[in-house]
């Protein structure tokens, strides 16, 4: 199965079109370059999309499954996070009437993507956007993660240390711990 990244909306047949494909993480890495180290993609990306007419607007419904690698915000340990995302987009031709308000299209909570007629639409930025929006913002390796010891930096999930408990305020961020460790 060869990967499939873009399509021409004009080529979609009258009875719609369904597609399953798999992308390599590399394909999205450039687009996701500004994740600020929040996560990386640790698996191929499975994608299924369905296109529904009538034109000029085309509805794309789909899902994508991917595994992310994240760093725990408490203990900094890296762990994997399987993600399954459902999404819907409306493609609308970028022509004279392109500045249609979303409400005129009667498509609340749908994202509108404008396309140039006759030109292929690249699906990669849309999938990248979905992964970005659905990646956890404050990921914990486990709900009960105990974080790092403020004093000595021990990962308290793995070991105990002999530092006084009173020096472990719950609210301490691991970044201040890191700063201490770097000194
Ligand atoms: Zn953790
Ligand atoms: Zn300690």
C-alpha cells in the first residue's frame, strides 16, 4: 500500500470516496517542528478518511491512530501515549464567493479548509493539526506519579530517598528541580 498525502477535490467521484493509508512519522515531523519538545511521534500514523459530496463543499470525516512519546511533567520520564482522533473538515473552493461565513455553510463546529479548484489539497497539515490539538498538554506518566525529590532529584516512583518529606511541596514543578540538578 503506497502512502497517500493529497488529493484533488475535483477528482472525487459522485458517490464519495473512502481511503485508508499509513504515513511515516517523518512525513509530519517538519510540520510539527514547533511542538517545543512537547511530544514526538513514535509510530506510523494510520489514517482513514471518507469524502462526501455534493460539491462545491465536500465533507471529509476521518480518524487517525498514532502513538506519541511524551515526557512526564512531574518526573520527566518518557512514556508512550496511544492516541485515536476523530475529525471532520469541510473543503470549500477558494473562488469569488470564498469569503463565506462558516454559519452560512451551516457547519457549526466544523473546520473549513479553502482549496484552489484543480489543485491538490495536502492532508498532512490537517492531520498534524489534529495530533497537535489532541496531544495532552500536561502529561503524567501515571496518575499517581510522585515526581522527583526536590532535594536530590531521585525519581520517587522508582526509589525513596532520605531527604526530609517537608521539602517536597506537591506544587513544585520538575523544571525547578532540573535547574537545581544542573547547578
Ligand atoms: Zn511521572
Ligand atoms: Zn531526596
